[in-house]
DNA sequence: GAACAAAAACCAACCGGTTGGTACTTTCTT
DNA sequence: AAGAAAGTACCAACCGGTTGGTTTTTGTTC
C-alpha cells in the first residue's frame, strides 16, 4: 500500500466518531449529546459526520452495533471461557463483569441500557437495536447457563433464558445505582449478590466470590 | 368560605405540572422532555411554569420528591405491611412490585432511575435528589430485611443494606429490559428470580441436592 | 480528472428562559 | 362588612442562543 502519512488521519473519521459517540452518550445520555459535542470529541467536522451517518439516530444504531461487537470481543476472548465446568464459567462471567467495574463511570457503563431508557418510545429503531444486542449478549450467557443446568441435572421452574436476562437486569440496575452514588462500589456489591444467587442455584451453597482470575490455559 | 367555582382550576397548576413532568419524563427522558411538552401535557402556559419553578432542573428535583412521596404512600399503606413475619414482608414487597408491573410502561417505570442515568454527570443536583430518594426507599426495605435476618438468626457476609440496594438494582434493571422489549413480561421474570433469591436466603427452600450449612443461632 | 472524503459556512426550527401584564385571593383598614 | 391594598397565580408574546441538518467548497486518492 502506498499509504502516505502526510495527513495524520484520513479515512478513519467514522471509527473516531463511533468511539466519541460511545463516550459522550454514555456520560450525557443520547438526547443531551449533540452532534457538535460528538464531532468535537472525535476531532472531526460536522460535514464529516453527515458524510458517514445520515442522521444522529443513524449514528446511535451504528454505535450500538459498535459497542456490542466490542463487548463480544472482550467476553469471547476472556480467560474464564476456558474453564471446564460450565458452572464456573457462569460464575466467571460475573467475576469478570465485577473486575471491569474498576474504571471511570462512563467507561464501564452500558451504552445499550443508557440509550434504550431514553429512546424506547420516541426512537423505535434505537430501541430495536438495543434490544437485539442485549438479547444477543444474554444468549451468549445463556449457553453456559444451559450447560450448567445440564451438568448439575437441574430441573426447575425457571428457564436458562430467563436467568440469563436476569443477569443482565442486575448489571443494568447496578449501573444505575453506581451512577446515582457516583462510584462503582454499590455495583460491586450487587454483583456479589448475583454471584451468591447463582452459586445457590448451581452449587447449593454460597461460597465467597473469587478474585478475578488470572488466565489458565 | 366564598370559594367561587367560576374558574375550574386555580392554584393547582403546580401539581398538574409535577404530574405532567412525571409522565413526560418517564416516557421521553429528562433531556428530551421540553418545558413546552410538559406545559402542554399539564394544560398550563410557560409563564405558569417559571412562576412555580425557577428552571427545568428545579422542576426535575421537585418531581423526584413528588414521585418519592407518592411511592412512599403506596408502600407504607400496602396490605403486605401487616404480615407478622418480616420474611413474608420482604417477599410481599417483591410481590407487590410485580403486581404494579401491569399498567402501561411509562406508568410503572421509576422516574429516579430514568433521570439519574442521563443527569448523573451533567446535573449534580438531580443526581443527589435521585440518590437520596432511592436510598430512602432502600432503607425502607432494609428495615424488613434486617428484621428478617434477626428472625432467622442469619449471620452472613452480606449486610441488610447491601441486599436492600440489590433489590432496587434488580428493579431498575428490570425496567430497562422492559423498555427494551416493550413489555413488562421480562421484568416479571426478573422479579421471580429476585423472589427466589430472597426465599433461598431466608427460608433456604428449593435448595438443590447437597445439604448445606444450617445457620445455628 | 473522476470519485470520494473532509472542511466551512450556513439555516430554519426550536429551546429554556424573560417580560410585562391580567385574574384571582387574602389581608388589612376602617 | 365593605373595600382598598397587597400578594399570589397565571397568561401570551417574545428573545437570544443552540440544534440537527444542508449546501458549497476544498482536499486526497487512484
């Protein structure tokens, strides 16, 4: 490729806009995030914005997809995935989510939950996008849950799907409390309770949540 | 009193604005809810708005208080409060919350959770108000939880306060999922899981195979 | 020099907030 | 008890700044 480095960034405006949208929307919400804000954060002009996205709503949908694929990459590649016991993988998922709570608030918060709360009535397209990606992630967790149920021979009046969605609800709620209290401590406590619930369901006893693991092979 | 009934409504604009704010903000979010929207919904002019509230932010704080006292009235007077066993009261609380999920989406949703998600960074006053009222409600639930722990002689590594906040997190998360999926069914499932967790903690029932630790007094 | 990407200037609609005035209630005075 | 005075509740029109979005112009790549 004869990629000249004369201009420091040519052809990467779209990606920068997506990243900027992620940050701005997560800290200010969708409606309060102006297109100018996002352009400023991305270091890009408005013309570039409307060259890549046909509307603010369009960007929101694209940002949802961007966020989802980013999350997907993280969790698919996480060390806990290698654990042999599916129950350990379910608990490992919660442990990893707890570990992620370390950073700044707008960085561990969920874009999908933030957007859908504002847009569910007024922007059906955004609602659908958020629903799809949340459900996809829940389905990802559901796999391990279903395997865990099979491994423990659990017959219950609840489904693997409903439990997977429940984990997502706890996460979303934990984020809201973290925002209200301006810190991740509450959220961590909530994940401990979720961990305890899962442990009770699958192991019949609540063991202390392990420290976020180093990756075994 | 010579109260003339000539004018159908005099002196109730403030209350109508608060109710309107509740409805509009819950369906559109704080930032997207314009002052004009709220005035239209209340059937009141903008002049009246700024006579009673010095800014939109000021209204938000008042609406939070309004919502909180409304909720407080409901839960304080609920029949489940009369149950003698504190554990039943804790479970009764969850059952009542599930029953409330029947109505339209913007009617069972939590104003505090909705607002704090958008405003936590940009409107500290709103954040504080939401935090306070959420925490107060959690403290209300905490009373029964603490009594339930005492009644069952539970010694644990979790506190009554953290469990109370956890119930609120589950509720907030359930609302988000309900918005994403455009219906209360998911939220009901989440409350079932919460109910099961509390039942496991306090009654130890539905416990799978391995007999676990009995809590000696 | 096509074709595409990005910048800059621009616009109509809209938003939160203000103004100055009117209707209604209460309180004070007599 | 009448009525003036004061205070409160409300209204309609308006304002300056901002918003999402467009159009025109400049630059880059093949």
